[in-house]
């Protein structure tokens, strides 16, 4: 599945995450992750992000996560929604 357009899901409200997916020049996936809890949960946020993207089969994309303390289930939902929107025509 390839990213065909820019898509977002979520918000920058407290306890949420804003996920933005945009097409990239190459076939790989690039990640940019910012979080207010990066010191405590940065590795887990990155791991969950990579897991969801990998499971979706997304390629040729830039994935940006701006986390504001979202629970893992919220982050997964935001990622899945943004991926679906970016891959649809």
C-alpha cells in the first residue's frame, strides 16, 4: 500500500496524538516522532508506530507523530485512520 496523499488523524489536545502521513520520494518509510513524554515512553511510541505501519504494508511515506500523552490504543487508532486516509483515492 502506498501513500497517495497527505492525511491526518487526531489532534494536539492533551492526551491525544496528531498523526500526519505524506507521500515520500522513495519506497521506504521515514518517521518523525515528537512527544511530551519522550523520555518516559519514547521507545514504546516508536515501537508501536513502526508495528502499525509495518502491519499495514504502507510504503513510500513520511509518518509524523505529534504525541501529547495519548494512550497506546489512541495512538494505534490515529495511525490506522491516517494510513487508511493516505492510501485511499
